[in-house]
């Protein structure tokens, strides 16, 4: 679902994918198991071979918010936490059974430091992730209907693979709101 995490459409991720496959350990995560736990310092980064992970942030009032997903053929990990060697801001949990090529983050850093080309490549990936986060921040100011429509245009099969409550959490609305939006769209009602 490269259309969901649009950062994957910018730099060529083939090199990074091959790095994970050649240097990583292939591991299976059963549904509901954790790849990363919020508040702990993550030590692993991964490339998803199969399955879906969801990123969940639990706020100071103990409310859980789904803030992202990682699908097959995508990077998985709390990149800012890995960069800063700080506690993760999210838990990353398998929504389905997942297969991942994982490597210790220090090995990824060594790879970035190999030469000028890998440093530049790492910078391009970081810039793409920043652009994605910035775009999502700006989108948060749109109406729930606009956010839902944009999400479905970006990733039309998402509603077949992710439960309604998870899509609602990602959009920052209730499941009932998403149901109302879907009903209005089916009726052809204008916003």
C-alpha cells in the first residue's frame, strides 16, 4: 500500500529494502504482538515483507490514538526515537501476522555512514519522512469528511484491510462519524 505512506514514492527504496533483506534477520510477528513499545527505547528497525502494523500513541490521559500504519514493502520503526536514541512515542503492533526483516538500529547508522552516497540517501529518506509528517499535520485542519475522502483516494483498499474503528482513530473521529461520512458519500451528498 505504497499509496498510504507516500514518502515511499520519492527516493528509491530498493537499496534500503535490499540492505534489510541482505543484513537483517527474518522474523514473524503474530497478530497483536509488538514490534516497538511506547516509552521504551527501540533498538530495531525493519522492512515489512508481509502484513500490516499500526502505530498507536497513548496520550497523558491514557487515550489511545492510531497515528499511522506500515504495510508490506515498507519501513517499520519509530524513526525519530531511533535517531535520537530516545523512548518511542508510539507502540507498533501487528494488525495481522507479519513477516519483517529486522536489523539493529546501530547497523542502519553504520550503513548511512558508509560513504557520501549512503549519507545523501539517508538524508533523502529523512526529508521524505519529514514531508509526510508535515502534510499530515496540515491535513489535520481539514474537515473529517475531507480527511476521509483524501485517505480513500490515497489508499482505496484500506477499508477492506483495516477495521472501521482504526480508520476512525487515525482520522481523529468516532467510528459513528466515519459511518455517517460513508453513508453520505453513498447517497452522493455534498459536504
